[in-house]
C-alpha cells in the first residue's frame, strides 16, 4: 500500500486546506495508532484522526485516498515493530524459526491489543508485511517444504496468530481470572465432575493457549513434511 498523490491544484479539497500547515506522515500514523490503542479499531476514521491532529480531513487525503489505505499504513507500521534477528533465524531449523516468527508477531500485536481487528479488513501488503511474509516463506522452503505446503503453512500460522491477537483486547485481568478460577473450584462435583477435576488448571491463560496451539500446528506440519 502506498500513499496517494497530492490532490490536483485548484480542487475543492486543496482550496479548503490552503493555509493549513502540512502534517508529516510519521506523525499522522503515530497519532492514528495511538487512537486505535486508546479507543479501538472502530474509532479510527478520517474525521476522528483529523480532529486529533487538530487539522482537516483534506490534510489526510493528501496522503491517503480513503480509510482503507490509511488502515494499510497503520497495520504496516505495527508489523514494522516485529523484532526478528536475521542471524539467529538463519541458524534455526524451519520449525524453530516458525515458532520464533509466530511468537514475535503475537508479542508485537500484544503491545497494541486493539489493532488486530484492522488486519481482518484486507490482506496486509505493505513493505513490512511483505518482508515478514517473505522471511517466513523462505524459512519454510529452505526447510524442504513444498511450495504448496509452505504457502498453506504460512497462511495457517498467520491466521492463527491473528485469531489469538484479536482475543487480547478482551482478555481478562488478574482479578477476573481469579474470580473465574474460584467459580470452577466451587462447582458441584455431582454435576461437573470433569470440570472440577481440572479446576486447578482453569482458566488457561491466553498466552499459554497460544503457545500450546502453536506447538500442535508445527507438530502437524512436521508430520505432513515427513510424509
């Protein structure tokens, strides 16, 4: 996704915005991300963002043709925060690298717990998204997976990370988790014997669920690769 070109001189949007100082793209994206972090993905609109910037929507349309393009830039900015050590990845096996890449993406989305819904709106194709996709596919292909299996493996891992990241916004705090745990421990042994038997392990923290499920996916891929 790329920024749109400036409106042609003499258009209505240009006339309305004449006299307003230009707003740097980096500041716009930083403010947009802050807006999403604070109020949620649904709060991000051209009008709301312009108000935060104390500017007009015409200023935003100089950079983005519509909200979808703005979202693409915001998503790519977040994906640019994914921390990956190229040297370390090169020394890992394909399955170890997949774990590291998936965990790094999940951890980054965990820092921006309300951003994940934006990734549903369209497939990320910004430069940072493309680089992450390229590195993951390269790892899978180098590990000997066929192109078809590598493509499906990447798609599954990406959607798995996104699915758990979306739940981060609603994951309960420590007090809520304690309350749920107490509820399970106080259940009737006659009605809920199985639930009571595993009550010491409930509720499972979201991060633990993510790690466990990721291990199952990669183990399954390993079996397919072996076949």
